[in-house]
């Protein structure tokens, strides 16, 4: 998912950079070509408008519909002159960069020549030579006006063509940007879809695992309750069957001893000895039960001593021959660690006794500065590919987790089962 | 309470909210006054351009009895399509709110294709003379002082001129004490050269002026002997690109010499600055009134000039085509104007209006000049294409004195804002109650006389100026009035609006005050008179003499 996110962010970043580059190109095109061209076209239109006004005025001067002398038009031309001169100054300022100096100068010179001719016209008119002035309009001024108008029209066409080229370039930039938007959208869509599918699958697996764990925990809880009840029942039976009968027997012996005090004092000693033996035996049983519930020796002497005491008892009770090895420098283990090591060892041996049908078993403890490894191996039938989900195995796994260790259920070298518990240790301080 | 009764009570409560009271009512007094005028454009289906442009009207006191009379210009049937005989109409004021049609008696029952009117005492005899502009030959009617007008066109040297004339203005451009005449001409048009135009692409409609050549305005200098000299070319007014409809007097550079503002339809407006030597120079572009703020030559129609912000300097209002908004120009330093129409609240409400006549007048007499404009499209097919009405409501923008205007025409009452094909607009106090009444003409329709009834109790100070050294009408004279609320400035002028002329008497609204602290009159001759503690009333002020109540 992080990879997907990274890809998306990279794609967006790359697209943003691309878009900025395109926008700058567009901005440059807009400022240097389109805007300037458009402004110049407006100025040219203003020039054309002035030239049209000149044409209309010249026509009015010739058609004789006004009862005024030709000099009356001087003021009208002065207004046009003012505006046209301003427009020409603007034109020089905004002419497209590709227009040559000769082209620029030609328009200005042509306009100046027109005004010179117009001055000659008004000179003739002021001198009363109206007919000559009208001839000058027809032969010179109208032709000059038309030439100027054609020139301005040609410049406008050039501007239009430049604008068309710029428009095509702009269109190209927009088309590329549009295509890339679609590409980006498609890529984003694919990535989002893939991420979505992955998330769905991942969530499904997670929910399945949660459901399985929940079921397992429920089962374990039931088994724990069952084991607890079984333990209580066992203790109760021990108390009732063994200690109850023993204490009853001790009571009967003590009554008998009381009777012997008066009648047969010599039997009193034998009674007391018998009672003493029974009490001694009972004490052993109590100790054994106590050890089964919690090995006190573990607290008092440590893990290795507890092993030394437990293994012979197990061998004796089950008849399974135990081969015990220890290597590495032994060290005192934390009580929290040693109880779990001890219980895992007990559980593994118990499993061997119940399921392995093995006559021999090996218990190996390996100490190193950073860990302790406990191995319990038998020569029996092994796990045989069975599901390793029994309560005992689960409890071993839980215990391993509690000490941040790892338990492995392996096949041993002789085909039997091998249980290996590895527990990391805190480094020993040098002090 | 049920939902229905709740809604009904809510509606009743809303209805009970008092309508906005502008402080005056405009009462349609047309019928009661006996004004039964019907404009004849001569339209017979050919849709000749002049048919949609007229006509104008005027308030004048032609008989000098101190009561305003009314003149309404009329068109006529086109040659070859005669159905009726129509003439302009002169209505004499009966001093009781009614008028009598005295057209025949006054010698004005002249059939002509009349467009506009300009009233001025060009011969300084104390009786107003009349120029009627027309499609064809304009006519100058001299008032003989005995209730009759004489056609002196030829005698005055104004004959032999055919044009499509529009507004005209009397003013003394050379300050010689004689009224000169400026006539606006629209375009070069004749029935023979009529152009087919269409708004919807199917039916013929009235053309906009792009279809026709422009036509120069004329300036005639009064020689003082009853004749006029054409100084159009010599004065620099000559301009064949102009398509002029409106003209207004303005002292743009405040030098005491009258300048001229001409509004052109689809051409740049012209502001002719008086160079004091008998010539003018066009400074419209420099002054910022030639084009709209976005550099477009609008369809300038009507125009008026006045000190609407009481700054002492003159502002300008120009009506334009629909979608162009009115122009409202405020003077700014360096002799230029800024169009504040949008900012002042005039632009947006007038965006859909095609305006013609317009005038600054203090409708509610609060001391701030309000702005009235009448509107109406040029072609009835416009409503199908441009989504604007052919008949359109008038605007009455009330000036709040803080640079803002608010259209209160609907609240003015009596159908003032009901849609009309408005053209001419003039104002004057025909009932002599101290406030300004309004006269409106419509194209191919009736004229409307709206009597102003002030409801707020505001008062006015009115001055009728009579020149002695200056021209008798005192055109170009400036009066300034001060109260503790500030100063107001008015100029005596003809022209303005569209094809129309308002009264020459100046009206100053003093709100609830009963006197002005100071009144100063600057005469065209250069003389200045000052009066103090002038009570609200109507006065006549003869140049060089004290005020006299009339």
C-alpha cells in the first residue's frame, strides 16, 4: 500500500511539474506573441478607422454637398491627425517583434507624406484654388489614402496569420495538457483500483485470522476451565482418598496406642513407630503434590537444580530413560523465565510419556550469553504431520511468547519429536 | 391559527408596509389640463429613419404673462402618403391648471416634419422666439409680442438648407449680448436613400445611424439685425463625421465663455471649448466624454449639464442605447470628467433602457439635483430580439446628496414609470407652486404633463434672470445660492435634454429652510450681483437691478 501511495504521489508530482512547464510556455506565448499581437491589431484597427474617416472626408470634400469651402475641413483633419499620430506612436510601441525596422518605418513615412500632401491641398484651397485642390484630392490624396489603407490591411492580415499560428500552438499545448490529464486520471484510477483490491484482500485475510484466533481462544478458554476443574478434582481426590484414609488410619493407630498405654505398654512403641512411618510417608506425598503444583526448588535453587531433581523422579515414575545434557556457562535465570522453561520441559516430557511410545528421551539445555535453548527430544512416533494445536502445545507457545522466546515443534534426528524453546536473555552486567 | 390565515395575515402585514415616499407626487394632469396631443411620425410601413426619432417639446412663456405655456413639436405624413394634416401645437396657460390650444391663432399651424425646438429671445424684444428643427427645412418663428409668430426663416438667412436636424440651442458664444444658434444635424438621410435594416433579419426595422453618413452641426452667429451668419466652418464646429442628436451648454473650463457639448449617435461626443475668439476646439477626448469608459463611441442621445454634486463645477448626464447605460460624468481635476454612472447607481438601472430626453432637476426640492430620463426603443421588433421593451419606463433618479442616486420613478405615482416610447422631456413650473412639473412626449403617441405636488413641505427659491447688457434671456448666466446646508449652482441655458427645452427660470430647492443666506449672479456680460437673506419665493432679477418678487 505504501508503494502504491508513493507511486501516486510521484505521478502527481511529475504531472504538476509538467503542467507548470506547459503553463510557463503558454504564458510566454501569451505575453510575447498573442497579447502584443492583439494590442497591435487594435492599434491597426484604430489606424484603419482613421484612414476610413479620411476617405469619407475626402469624398465629402469632393461631392460638393456642403456649402462650405474646402478649408472648412481643416479642423476635421486636425482631429484625425491627432488621433492618427497617437495611434502611430502606439503602433511603433506594440508592433510584433518579427516586423522589420523597414516595415515599421514605411508606414510612418507614408503617413507623413500624406499629411504633406494634405498641407499642399489646404494651401491651394486657402489661396482660392479650389479646383486645383480638388484635383489634388483625386490624383494624390485619395491614392495615398488607399495605399495606406492597403498597407494597414496587410499588416492586419499578417497579425491575423501570426495569431492563427499562435492559436494553433496554444491549441497544441492545451491538447497535450488535456491528454496528460486523461493519462494521469487513468493511471490514478488503476493505482487506486489496485490499492483498493489489495486492501480488500488484506482485510479479508486479517478478518479470517481474527476469526480463527477468536475461535481458538474460545476453545482454549474452555479447555483451561476443563483443566482447572480436572486439577481441582485430582487434588480433591488426593485429599479425600489418600490423606483422608491416612489420617483416619493415624487416628485409629493413635486410639490403639492409647489403649496399649494401659494394657500392653510394650506394643505402644510399635504403634507409635507405625504411625510415625505413615506420617513420614504422608509428608512425602504432600511434598510431591506441592512440587507438582509449584516446584519450590525452582525458586530456591534455580532452574538447573530443579531439572536435576525433577528428571530422576520422572524417569522413575514413567520408566522412560532420560538423557540430560547441559553445555555453555550456566547462569542464574530470572524467575519469570525459569518457571516457563521448567513448565515447557514438563509439558514436553509429559507428552513423550503420553504419546511418543518412546523408551528414551533427551533433555538438552544450552546456555549462551544472549539466550538459553531448551531441547526435549524423544525417539518415538514424532508429530507425524499432525496439527500442532493441542492444549499442551498451545500453552508451550503462549509461554514462549510471554518470555519473548520462540518454541519450535520439529522432527528429531531419530524420527521422534523435538521441542525446542529459545529464550533471549538480558546481557549479564560486568559488575 | 391555520396556515392559510397565517399566510393571509402575513400578506396583509406586508401590504400594510408604507411605500417609499420620495417627498413629492407626479400627478398626470394631461387630460385635466386639456393637452390632447398625438404625435404623427408619418409611419406608413416603410420605416423611414426619422419616424422613430421625434419629437420634442418646450415650456415657454410666449405671451409674457408669467405663466408657462407649452409647445409640442409634431411630424407629418410623408409626401405621397397623406392621410391627415398635423402640426405642432401651442397651448396657452389659462392660469388655472388648464391650457388652451392657440396654435392657429399664434400662426404655428405650419405643416412640417418637426423634430425639436429651441426657444430664445434672439432679438432681445422680451418675447421668446422659436426655432423648430425638422427633417427638411428648419423654421425660425419670431414672436411679435402680440401672440403671433412669424416665420422669418428666409429673412434671417436660415433658409435653403435641407437636413435631418435634431436638437438645437440658443447661446451667446461670443458674448456680444445676442443669442446665436447651434443646430445639431443627425445624418444625411432622404427617402430616396433610405437603407433596408432589420433587427430580426426578416422585417424592415428602423436603422441605427451606421447606415448613413454623418452630418455637421451648424453654428449661426446673430448679426443683431435679425439675420444670422453661418460660422460653422470659421468657428471650427464643422465636422461631417458627427451624427448629432443632443446639445448642451456648459462652461467646461469655468472661464465664463460658453462651451458646447454635442452628443453623437455611434460617433464620439464632441466637447467644443470656446477659444474666446469666435472659434472652438474639440476637447472631448481629452476631457473623457467622447467615449465610454471602455473606449467605445456610444449612441449619445439626450444630454444635460448641471452641478449635480453641488461642488460648484458642472457635471454631465448622457442617455445612450440599451445595453450601454447612461453616462453620468463628474468633473475631476485637470479639466476632465469621470463616468460615475455605475458607482452612483445610475448605470445598472439604465442598462436595459434606450434613453432619450434627460434633465437634472430638483424634483423634491431638497437642494440636490435629481436626474430624470425618458426611454423607449427605436423599433417595436426589438423586444423579440434584444429582450428589451419597445415602450420602456422612465427613470427618476433621486440624488441622496452623497454621490448616490436611486430610481424612484415607480414611487412617483400616476403612471410616470409606466412604459412609454419616450422621446422629449422638459420641465417647468406651469402651476407656479414653486416646484418643477414635467412634460414628456412619446413617439407616435400622446404627450404627458405631470404636475409635481411636493408632499414634504420643501420650499424653493426661483430666479428669472433678465439680461440688459447680457442677452435678454440671460442664457449663460450662473446663479449661486448658499444656505447653511451648502451652496448650489445653476446656469441659465437652452438646449439640453432631447429635442426639447425647459423653462429658463432657475429653481433652487431649499428643503425646509425659508431663506437663502446669499445669492450671487454672474452675468454673461461679466457683471456680478450679490443678494443676502433672500426668502423662498419666485423673483425676477433684471441685470444690474435688485430682486423683484413675481
